[in-house]
């Protein structure tokens, strides 16, 4: 016997996903589901999502110029951002040079917090690349000497809510 009840909202999901993916494709944006929050937050904060597979996550405009930006997102109670999988260089001086090119080169680092149930962007803050560099460098320097001895020989650091709200600018 067929169920004659009205369709559940759940039944709309495949159609909505197809529509979203079609729009992303038509706009030349990533259809990778892992990039959806990044695209959503970029649009909501007035940034331009990057259509390339590598490079910055998005671009922000300031004084009529476009600049590269990094995005970090979370679905936790407090906003934060993790920098994981940072390549380890053969000397600390090389490591600092590498971090300059990766962290400071991004004009802004956005920290986005999403509601874990609705997927809505709850808040977004940004710090300059230099601010993020200054926050994570001491953590990375402390971890650097023993990183190559670990199962995952890469560096990681995080920026906590306190630092984000102390030094950052709220976008949403």
C-alpha cells in the first residue's frame, strides 16, 4: 500500500542539494561539501569565495582593492580556529619564513562559528595575518623541536575565543 500523506520536508533535500550544487557549478565555485561553510560565510561577510582549488579561501575588498583571506570555522559553543597540518621545515628560520608566506600573506583570517543544528552562521570575526602570526608563533616554536618525532610530523596551533575577541573585528 502506498503512503498518500503529504511529502515530508526530508524529501525536499535531494532537490535542494541539486539546486545548490547547480548554482555553485554555474558560478564556478567548489561543489565539495566540505567547502560549503566557507562559501556561505564568505558571501555573508561580503567576501568573494575563491573559485580556484588552491590559494586563499576567499578575497575581501578594502579601499577598492581585493586581498586574500583565510577562513576557519567551528560548530562549538565558543568561536575558535585551528591551524593544523602545517609543514615542518628543516630549520626554525626556514619555518618562520614559511609561516610568513602562509600566515602573514593573508590580509585577514576569518573565524566563523556556525550553529551545529541549523547550519546558520552565528558569528564571524577577523584578525590580520600579522595578528594571527603573533598569536600562533610561540605555540609553534614550542612544538617545533619535537614535531618530527611524532606519528604526524606536522605542526598545529589554535586561536582561542579570548584572542579572537580581544584583537579581532566582528564581521557578523
